[in-house]
């Protein structure tokens, strides 16, 4: 019934409700309460009436008889009872009964005694008279009774008696058992009627009026009661016997949806509809309420005054005054277009369109609305538009129904805002506010306590006690104090307990704006806890009640929809970004341009993955998500890569405050923080072992390195061949596409110039920039055979071996051997054959001789590997069949023999190779000149000797050639150590030539020497050839005149000692030279020095010990640097094979290992990976290969 | 700082199998674990020595060998209440961040002595009292009051609001 109390649900006592409908209901309720009894009464009445009417019926007679019999059986008793009942109507019945019994007994006794007395004794006259009298009296009485007591009367009496007792019970209504009050099937039913929401109350009132109105007419409403419940909008309940009655009653009332069916409320639900939730909330000045409707809907307000015993409240709240009203609004009271005003007002009065909360500022308002619109009532009180404003607040009277009193739960923000307004005033008001907050907070606190919480008592006797909450029982909690001298559990009122947090605890916010934030507690100030958020390093202050110690580590669930923090999302087709903050239903996203967007989940097109994306950093090294990177330029921020998109990388660093620590930068602007320390390219031994022997000597098995672009050219020496700077030398400083920034050496001026105007200056020769000279890789020792070949090609090109080699040098074919770029084939078209053959051992294996033209085709096709395989063997066949050569038959024959294989060769061979000079003839020339032209096969060379068939014919030459090729092939794949010797043999006798073929390949593979820039290369000029192609040049240089055999040794003068080279015997005699401990290269791959000196240690050669062939020469080394500190400074004998000279510094002294300056200590003017310029004497300088020089120990 | 025997599982590529395999494993162990942080043990500062490389088990499918190595390492595990010397890395109005080796510590302004006021007008933002200044690169002795241990990081908050804590020279 509380529902019907107008808007005061639970505020006023229910008994105070005297609204009409309430009266109606109360009446009904009273009826119900007294229910059974009164109804019985009515029924009794009816029954009585009936009895009277049918008084003389047969049935009555029978009744009478029965009664009579009864009477006769116990006449005395009846009479007595009757009498007693009459006399003592107000005497307790139960007592009466017992008394009755006693009397009866006595009487009977008495009578018995009298009879006995009469029978046995003479009775005194008086006694007899008395007895007679009594007898008569009794008789009379009985007759009287008999006459008087009609059956109906007796029944009536009996009923009367029962009725009396029943009515007596009805007296105390309050104690009627509840179950008796519950409705049952006999009661009228309750019907639910659908009405327009909001009109329920009015309709109930209408029903009451209607019922009163029609009460005494012919057609009264046949409903018992009606009520509504505010908790059930849109329906009222009517009590009536049938739905038709309800329909009749509600018919015609506005707001009743008569078309909707009228539903019967099940009996068991009827009582619950009327159940009153008893809740007493005391509204007193200072309480917080919320405004229910209108412009201020949901706004927090504070009760200032309570009027009329709670019928009206004066509340104050922060006004929302439209400070930019439309023109017509300003002229208050003026005539305005009603429609427009309404729309605007309607808008203003909605939650969406209302103006923001703002303290009332009289001057401001006066400006907008005019001075006259404001009336000053007191010092700081004004009236404006009919409302009263004081101290910035609006003060207005509200009915309780317009205010939400329950569940106000003011947030800290609201209260802060509210209090901020009054902050300028005296502190009292403020204090009150805080008290109210605290109280509110505490009230809440009770409900958020949980057993196990750390709590402290902050008021009452036990103030200051803290401990662990053990259990909650109603309003009290049991606390086990954590204090030493308090062992027993104490019980305190829950509301004087609050959660206790200690500095440093990790907590989580359970409710409120910051819900799910976690952090470390910084300070605790009473009820307020300040903590440092894990996510954004911000300080957050919340009520202790909202916190809980969080066991879980980490941050909150940052998911909104399907997207979470640091997810990589597409906003549209061109914009991607990383979520760096999540709100309740939105994200903050940082896009790849560094802009921040606030987006809703539905605005996100999709989530992207970048786990597999690889970016190239400043060092052109790969990096991926999860790597730690640091900015090279700019702020130098470091962070963990979250995502990579195109050229942008998103990084995250907690310590950066803006954008949640997420920032975006360009991929090429970041590098590994340890790049400088560790050097590029080493990333720990994950994945493939870069030093591992390449099992098949093929380059293709390694990971394909990314396209390095032209950045590698930075630092390269170039000559300008076009334009105003033509002829100048410079070094490349920067690359931007095809334009380069070049520092002119002479003027130190940096100019920007196109690629076409530049030529690389390599060993005095000019090369186009885009020619693949992969020197850098070679230097880095990336260690892939391809690169190595390239490197080798470079060095080969540089060997100052004269015109012939020069031509070789010009053909980048070697580089092409790397096979990486198709170009080389285009320009190096003549040579690649070598590389292809060298790299693809298969051809040899297949030994399918039929396809010689392969050479030609190989030279032309950019993809030598695919095609060459089949075709190269041509060479093989020839090489395999050394006999022809060996036989020393004429070249023509030889070739013919080999030329069972295809024609081209046959032709070439048949014709003098001279023709080889043209095109594929490169090979032809090569063959003929074998080499002469060093594959470079320039026509002139070819002419020089290729043209002469004799040079070709000699079996030795041929043998040398084929053998050389074999060795070359081997040389590529394998260490020269192995190959080098073979050719030797091969040259001398053709037989070995065939021998090397597969074996070499198998064992060959370690290309390392190349990468290591071992002195193999360092061997003086022709030496490299000796090492590799030792055979080849051999034939070339010598074949003219000589037979094959001498040719071999001849070409490589001193260093021709290829085996020695491998054994590094050039180190013999070197003293004070700085060397490094490296693995030895065997046909089984690198073999590390197993001594206690680790690889990579450097030392200074104290002395060397030459041994005979079959034993290794050793050097006595003073260890200079090592990863094992223990060996530093000690002297160790180490085989020369494990040593490698250290490259001298520019300006430093160097020991020349090979060549014409062998053994001399010279000063190095400049040095790069290929060449060293050394001072050979005063004012004299020469250029020798870098690998021929070794650093001289210059002292610590 | 504690010395602790730890385990680490190393997957070794077959290309490393051979005579120098143990060196590779050791090298990889260093690379893998040094500088990392585990919630249980804290930061692994350095591997002292490898106690046992373990038996390599070649895993089916990729040919990699799995070694469960046991090694002895120096770990740095910060504890609540520990007093540490640190270097201030940044100062803002909420407090300052300091580093103790790999550990980052935040000292809130609440936990700085009330005498020390935040001064944003100075060239470097700092906390200053009459005789002491805390700015970037200042050495500060602090006490940890709380730690948060993530999988890959430990974060701590500290206080200098107690005796004998604060700037050290």
C-alpha cells in the first residue's frame, strides 16, 4: 500500500496515508483482517432467521426430542449449566467448567446422601419439608424449563455461546495469524489492468470517484478495491469477482487500455503485490537526492530544508542556465513564437540538449538576459526567471515525488564539483558536505566488506584497532585484531569499520569511474586512497570502499568489444593505429601519422596482425614486434615494438606519459639499442648457424638476404664522370633513391648528384654504381657463398694483373656468380658460366654431356641456375673426358671429342676459339684461351692466343683448363686448400682432373675463407687465382708456350704455393705480427682450435717454427686479447693454420706477407677491404692487396 | 642480489651440432637469459657458470635439440622494505622515477619529505628543500614500499620519507 502514498514511498509512515483510495483499501484490509469472524456472524444471522421461520417443522420436533432425551439424561447438569451461563457470563469459561464439575459432584453427593438419609433414616420434618420443597422446586423448574426451552432456543443458546467466544477473538486484530489473512479462492480475485504509464495513480483516483458516485445507484461498481504500484508502471490492480466487473468499472476511463486483456493475478501472487518494503530513510537537511525529471534529471541536489513534515523539500543544485539563449528567449515575457520556444525548451529540458552545469553568476546572466531579469534579494541571492539562486546554487522546492531519494550514491566527482561551488564560503557548509560524503561512503562500506578484508575501526571504543575481518553478522562484524596483545576476536558495528590499505599494496578498483584500474597504493588518507595506476602512471584517488587488494598482477581487462589495449586496428583503408587507451565504450587510437583518434568499437574496421611483419631498421637489420628498439634520431625514445606497419613502427614505453606510452616512428629511424655494442648482424645463436658448413656448397640454401638497396654504397669511393664536377673524386655520404650525396674529396664539399654521373672507383677502374659489387657483405663476412663469390669477383677484378685480368675485372660476371641479381648476367654475360658451374655441382654429377650449349644459353639467360644445371655439364663432359686433351690430339679433336656434346662447342672448338670473342664466344674464347682471357674472354685476349689453336690444343692446356675448371668449381664450394692442390695434379696429369670432380664438391663447401678475408686472397696478386682458380690463370699465363704442366705452377709465382697458402705458411718468419685465432678450414668444414685459446683471440707472433711437409708449422703467440682472461699475456704455440693476420690500421705499420715486398715492414697509407697503399720507400708508394699485409704489433 | 641455480631450456638448431656445440649452448644461454626478468626470481643479472648443459633431446619435426641447462646466476629480486641506492631518471610533479639497475622505482610526491617541494620552474624539474635537490641523475637512497611483478618486468614504488633516506652524495 505504500505505493499509493503519493510519491513518498517509504518516506512517511504508512499509517499517515489517508488518501481516498487508501481509505478504500484500508477498509478492505480491515475487512480481510477480521474476515472469518464477521462473515460467520453474518451467516449465523441467516441461519437464525431460517430457524425461526421453520420453527414448527418436523425436524424441529425431532430435535426437540433429542434435546429432551438429553435433558432427561442429565437434567441437573443442564439446568445448572444454564444457570451458570446466565449468571456468570463474564466468567472465564474454562474455569467455569471445572467448577461446574465440582459442583455437580457435590450436588450428586449431596443428593445421594439425602436419598440414603431418606431411605435409611427418619428424616426430620424440617428436613423433609426442605426436601419436598426442593423437589418441587426442581420439578417446577424442570417443567418451566421444558416449557421454555424450545429447541430453537437451545440451539440459539448454544450458538450464542460459541458466538461469544468467536467474537471475543475478533477483538485483537493485530494478532490474527498471517495465514488467515491470505486470500483464497473464495475471495474476490485481483485483476491486472493495463493503463497508460504514468496515469496509474490518476486512474485509481478516478475509479474511487466513480465508485462513490455510483455507490447508491442502480448499478454500483462491483469492485472491491483498486491500487497501483509505482514499481510496476503501466498497470493497476482491481479487486473484483469477475473480469466483467472490472471491465465495467474501468470502461470509459481515460488512459485505460481497455482493449488489452484483463489478466487474473494468481492467488499466490496477490499478497506479494501488496507487500510493503519497509524502508525508513530519513531525509534531513544535507542529504543528497537526485532530481527525477526535467532539465536537471539525474543531477545531484542537496536538501536544504524540509517543509510540511516531509511533503516538500527545498533543495539546492548547480543550475544549468542557458547562457547562449536564442534571441526570443532573452526578452522574457515578451511575445514569442510559441512553437519555436517550445521546441527549444523541449531541447533544453532533455538530458542531451541541456546546458552544462555552471554556478550561477549574476553578472554573466545579466549580460545575456539583461540586468532586469535578475532581482537581488539578499547579498548573494538572486531571483532569475522565477527561481531563486544563492551562492551559485539554484534553490528550489520539490515534492518528494520529484526527487530520487534512494540509491543516490553521489560520486566523488559530483560532490567535489558541488563542494567546489561552496568552497568560497565558510568552511562549515563544506565540512557538512564532507561528512555527508563520508557517511554515504560508510554506509556503502558496510556492504562491500568481505571476510578476509583488512579493516580498521575508526570510531567508537575500539578506534584504531585493525585486523582481519572474520565474519559479518548483520550489522556487526567480527574482527581478529592484528595487534600483538589482542588475541580475541572483537565485534564491532560494521559501519564504524573501513577497509584498510597500506602503502605499497597492489589494489584494484571495484567500482566507480576508475573501475578495474590497478595500481600500487601511494598514500592512505582516512577513507581516501591514492594509488599509482599501472597502466598510465597516473595518480588516482578513490574511496577505500571501492578498492580491493588485487592478487592478480597486471592491468585491468582492457577489452572493449573485441578490441583490447595495444591492438593494431584499421580505422579506414589508409589509416591504421594502435589502441593506447580504453574507455568504457571507446578507444583512443594513435595512427601511423601520430594523430590521436577517439573511436568507438564500431568505427574500427578490423584488427590487424603484425606478428609476422618485419621491418628494417636504421642498420637495415630486420626487427619485428616485441623487439626492443631505440630511436636513432629525435627524442631517442626507446620502447618495445608493438606493431609494424609499412614504414611505421609503433613502440611502447611505459615511462612515456603521452598516449599511454605508445608512440609511432619510422622504421628506419630506430635501431637496436645494442647495435653499437654487439655490431650488426649478430643476434645470438638463434636459428641457422651462419658459420655452419654449407652442406652442398650452394648458396641458395641460405636465407635470401633482403634487398639492401643502395645504402651499402655509403662510404664508397666514386668519381664523377658527368657535369660540372666531372673528374672529381668523392665519397658517397647519403643515398636517396638514385640521387647521391657525395663529398668531394678535394674540397670537402658535399654535393647532390644523380647516379648516372657517378662511377665507382674500384682499384682505379670505374664501375657503374648499380653493378653488383657486394663488397660490403663480403667484408661483413655474412658468409654466404653467394656473397663470397661476389666478393671474390671484386677482388679478382682488382688484381692488378694486367690487361687480361683487367678484362676479367670488368666483367662483373663474378659478381654475377652470386646469381642474386639477374643483371649481372646481362652485362656479365660472358662469364657467369663459371659461376654457374661452380655453384651447381649437380651438373657434374649428372654428367650429361649432351648439352654443351648451355654455356651459351647460360650466358644469355638471367637464370643460370635453372638452365645451367643441365647445360654446364658440357664442360664437365669435356673435363671428364680428359682423354682427348690428355691425348694431346689437336684441339679440334679434343673439342670434337668433347663435342659429342652440342654443336656450339664443336663449332667453337672446331673453329678456332678466336671466334669465341664474340658473345658466348666468351666461353669459347675462354676455352681456347682457356682461360687465357680468364673468362673475361675479351676478344683481344681470345685473339691473342685463343685464336691460335695450338695454344688450345696442347693437352696440357686443355687439361689445365678443364682441370682448372674443376678446381674452380671445387674452389668455390670448398676451401682452396683442397682444390688448390688438385689442380696441380690435374694440370700435370689429366687423370686427377676427373678425380676432383664430385669429391671436391662434397667436401668443399666452406666458403668461409672468403668471408673471412683470409690471406688466401691476401696472397699476392695472382695468388688469389692460384688459390682458386689457380689452375685457370695458370694455363692462361703460361699455356701459350708451355705445356700444361708447367703452366700450372708458373702463373703464381711465389704464392703459387697454394697449399702453402692454405697452411698459411706465409706467416712463417713473420714476427711481431698481430694475428687472430680462427678455425682452420678443412675439407670437412671449419675446425676450431681446440686449445685453451678461444677463437677470436688475438696475439702477437713471437716466433714461428717451420716444419717439414706433413707437419703443421706453428707460431708462438703472445695472447693480447681473448675472451678468456686467463690466457691473456701468456705465450701459446698455435698452428699457423689457425691463425689469420689482422688487418693493419691506416697509418699504422704493416708486415707484408706476400708479394714483392714480402717480409718488409711498411707503413700503411690507406687501406680498405681490397687494397692497401703502402709506403715502399721514401716518397714511394705502392698498392698491394689488403690480404697481403698484416698488422704489426705496436705495443700495448 | 642472490645467487641462484636456475634452469633454462635451450633449443639448438642442428647447424650448431658438432664439436663446439657446448660453446654455442653457453653462448645462447647467456644471450637468452641475461638481462631478463622473471617474476619468481627477479632480474637475472649475469650467468656465473653453467652447471650442467643437460642432455640434448632432438625434437621430432624440426630437428632442433632441446637442452635443459642448469646454471648459476646472480639474480636481483627487490623486496619490500629493501633499502637501495638509485639514480633518478625523471622528475615530475607526481614524484620521481629512479632506477636501481634494471629496476624502476617510482617515488611519489606523497612519499617525499614534505620539506621537499616540487619545483617546475627550475631548469630541470626537481624536488628541492633548502639543502637538498632531487633532480635527474641525483643519487637517492630509497626504501621500497611495494612492488608489482609482471612477467617481464618488476616495478616498485619507494619512499624517501624516512630517516637516513634521501639524497646521497
